[in-house]
C-alpha cells in the first residue's frame, strides 16, 4: 500500500460508502469483475456505483436478481458513452477477442453478440437513475459530520448527467474533435487512454472506411500539441493518476515526422506524469498506414524502442488480394502489403518494446480470393506460430451477419500462425 493511502469506509443501514479504495495496478485478463487504480464506491442492496478521483460516475454493477448477470457491469467513458461488459457466457469470448468480456456498445452494431443490454429495463434504469439514487442517499446521511464523506456527496451530486455531457464536449474541444475509433490494441488497457491529436486526416481516405474524417493528412504543430497536453493535464486533474496510456491520434499518426512523434510521446510522458500513475508501466498507441509504415527508417524504430513506453502500432492492410483492394478503393499494391507483413515480423522480432499489429476486413460480398489472401500471409509465409503481431479482423459493414463473422473469424484464426482477434470498433 502506498504511503499516505487511507481507505475510509462508512456503513449505513441501507448502503455503505468507501472512499479512496485501491484496485489492481496491473491490467489483467480475468474472467471475473476487476477494478483498476483508485476510486470511491457506493454499495446498495441492488447496485454498486464506482466514481473516479474527480467524483464522476465511472461504473455501475448490479447485485440484485433483476440484473442480467452479477459478473457484468456498465462503464462510462470520457466521451460519455456507456459500455456494457458482457461475459457472453464465456463460451469462446476469449478466443475471439483476447479478453474475457465483450464490450457491448450503445452505438453501432459491431459486437459479436446478439445481446441488446441497453434494451433491458434494469440496465437503462440503473444508468438513467444513478444521479437521483445518489442524491437520495446523500439526504439520508443522518447528520453524519465527517467532512470527507460530506464533501464526496456534495461533489458527486453536482457532477450529474448534464454536467458530464458538458464535460465530454470540453474534452473533445481540447483535442480537436471526437475520436471516431481507437486502435484495437487499446483493449490491453481496457480502452483507458489519454488522446493527444498530432495529425488530422489520413493518407488514403479509402472508399470503404466508415470512420475516416475525409480530410487530407495534416500534422499539428508542437505548440498545438503542448497546448493539448497542458489542457488535458488540468482536465483529468486528480484522476490523471489512474491513467498510464496515451493514444497519438488520429488515423495515421505514424505519418507525422519522426521528431513530432517523439516530441509528443516524451512531452506526454513527462507532463502527464505517467511515471506516477497508480497503474504499472506506460503504453503508447497509434495508427499507421502501409505507406507511413514503409517510409520509416530502421533508426525510427530504434529510437521508439528506447521510449519509456510499450508501443503498439496498428496498420490498416484490409486484404492481400488485388481484386479486393480495388473493390475497397484502397490505393496500395500487393507488393506494398507483402513488404509491410515482412517488416512487421522483423520489427516485432527485433524490438522488445514495440508490437506492430495488422487489420483486415471480412464481408460476405468480397471477392472470393480475399480470405485465402489473408492466409497466404499469416499462415503460408511463416514456419511456426509467433506470439507477437496480432491480426485483427473487422466487419466491412455493420450489417454483416453475426454468424458469418464468427465463422469467418474461426476459419482464419484456426489456420493462422499469428494471434487473430475480432476488432471491436470502439470510439472515445
């Protein structure tokens, strides 16, 4: 236990409150509920509420018989979305996602599950009613004069749903707009990243892509980046210590100049005091395109490997079939993709602190050689299984059938010599 860390628990007849509760400090893949960092808790007969160090609602978990499953919960993101964490019965969930829980999103349709938790009255009631429930508890403190407890309830009741809507809006204003998609590797930190936008737009603006901004690639200035970092530090405030990961946004940060990438990574590490995080280590995430990845010299990866991070770079490849690339309106060649794959394997082998991962799409109406072309890379070009270099598979369209996606993923996964997972398109 960290010196000076004091946990205080207040039991009442119908509920209890615990302030400054300490959770796990390492991101861990478990088949049971786990909480990270430092937070406060209100526990009632039927629900458990968790609040971050800014006294903002963060998690809600059911305890009563009406809740869908006692090991499932909902989480509020910094963008003020609610995400339901489903166990999926644990049947094949880890095999598909590399995680024991399926984040069911309140938007889009990219989940592997057919479940609709946000249509369940007990879930919507818990989300819509948390503020009134907490206010009611605050009025029943029965004259308790503990300053810390009174201050906690006063702060929490002020940070009601309307306040959180405005806070999400300010969050986006700092970084220049919403994050339409996070790299799939951010699953390793439960998608808890601090975003710093170092570039807008992307190189290709591929025809099939539903998350692109449509803008031409344009890097931010060092002044703009420093301004973002300083504003984010003030915005996160006390809760900053619950974060140890940075996302360099948005869609092709790897295409920025080497100096700008390293400048941002170091400034974020220092000014956001990641070395003082309650969470162990520090992680850096960014997207890259085939062109930006191939343009980087070996010296870039040597320097990146020396950063105080574990770095994940996710590259959008989509297919290794020329006909499919044309169908997707993705302006790269098969030769480029083959070079990207070979370089990914070389970088992952040489640099311990870097992992390059690749994205491919699946879809029922893609050319017939699309799926075999993926296996031509991740099976036929390798002599044995490799643990680094995850392959992520995402549906081309939201309306792709769940059964088809699962079957296609299974075929690719069982024949691949690299780890293969489903890509959940989650925003921030």
